[in-house]
């Protein structure tokens, strides 16, 4: 039974496509992304900003400068310049959020689908153990009826079988719960058809830590928003300094003090956030290096299992071991290979998350 289960699980790693309601083939990941309501809202927001761009540009180009006094002139000109700049910045930021969300959904899908498949594997293995225990229990029933075993031995076998049965029932409930959750996030019942997905992947190469640190400093949306805020405050200060406004005006002093304070706070937040991001990326990178070492050890273990199997096969052909011993060796090798495949998949997903954290989703050349 165990051999059958391992073969089944290995085959389940690569599965076939399914058709959408419109008859076209679509991957499960595409459907997961397509169904996301947050991505839909972000797309709508981006499209609205693009549609309103010309109107917004026209509004700020015709922005009325308040000429009541020098202070109002300065603040009006700053508002006009910031407003014009923010029209395209808002579009860029919206597009960034949209593209970043889509990339994050790909990573989230990998994690959710892997978790679902692991629960499926746990359930199938528990089912196999329950079947084996059921066979032993049936043998114990027959032996007890014929007086070959005592009541205590019979009750012990019955208790053991009940434990395996309970474990299988728990694993079934866990899988069913996770399947319902996955179907809700997908908007589709995957039990109706098989999705396109494979866990069999090559290892993603990791770059040097310095490259990730440089990338996150350059590409972080969090840092970019703080830089944009600093630019706005500096624009206001520029126009306030451009005109000779009396320091005796309380509203001028209050405004200037407020802008200076917000500017300094933004600069401090920028510096603090840069430090936090450097620590976060370094920790994630170091964690990946540890996982990479574990993969190397797992690969070495599989090489040992493969060597053991080849030895067992040679011994079996010479009639020195039984087919059961050969099957045990083969099952250990297949189980090790399956575990390594899943480890590579998890590792690649974590590499993708690190790449995501350091990636730029802003457009280039203002496109």
C-alpha cells in the first residue's frame, strides 16, 4: 500500500490542464490572480487616474494663483507645481501597486497550493496507514475468533486500528477545510477539474547580498513615497524662500515651522526605514543561505538512498534479499526524492519573495 501511495504522490506533482467556463484553457494561477478583488480594485483605480489625467493636468495648469499677498502667492505656486507633478506620480504609484499585487499573488498562490498539496499528501499517507492497520485488525479478529490470541492482544490491535482511523479522519477534515479555503480564494472548485501546475523545478540562483541591498534601496515603494513627500515639502520651502515675506507674520512663521518639522520627520523616517529594510533583506538572505545548505544535505542524503537502492537491487537479483526488502529501499528513495522536490519548490518561493521585496514596479521613461 505504501509503495502505491508514494507512486501516486510522485505522479500528482505534474497535473493536466482544465478548461474555463468559456472553453479556453487557463492555468490555476491565472484564475487565482483573476479572481482577486484587491487586484480588481487597484486596476480600476489605475484606469480612473489615467482617464482623468488630462483633466487633472488642465486643472493644475489653470490653477489660480492667489495674489492677495506674497505668502499666498508662494503657497499657490507650490501647490500648482506639486499638483502637476503629483498627477503622474499618482498614476505611477497606482501602476506600481497593481503590478506589485499581481507579482505577490503569484507567490501567495505557490504557498497556498503547496500547503493544500501537503495536506493532501498527509491525508493519503494517513489513509494508507489506516488501510494497513485495518488489515492487521481483520487478521486479529479472525485469530481471536479462533482462539489464537488473547483478549488483551485483540484489544491492543483494535485500539491501534482505532488510533490510525482517528488520525485519518483528522487529516481528512484538515484537508477538506483547507480545500474549501483555497476554493474560496480561487472562486472555483478545483475538484471539478485538474489544474496546470508542477512542483518539479530547478533551483533559482541567488545573487550576492549586496545586489539585493542596492536594489531595495533604489526600488522600495516605501522609500519612494517618503522621497516624494520630501520633494513636496522642499518645493513649498523653495517658494516661501523665493519671496521676501516678513518674519513678523504669525501665519508665515507657523507654516514655515510646520513645513520644516514635516520635512525633518520625513528625512528621519527615510533614514530609519532604509535601516529597517537593510536588516530585513539581510535576515531573509541569511535564512535562504541556511535553506540552501539544507538542500545540499538533502541531495547528499538522496544520493546515499540511491546507492542503497542500487545495492539492494543487485542483492535481490542474486537472491540474497526478498522483494519486500527491495521495495522498502525503493520506497525510501522515492520518498526522499519527493521531499527534496518540495524543498526546492519552497526554497524557490522564498527566493521569489526576496526578489519581490527588492524589485521595482515603477514604469521606465515615464511610459
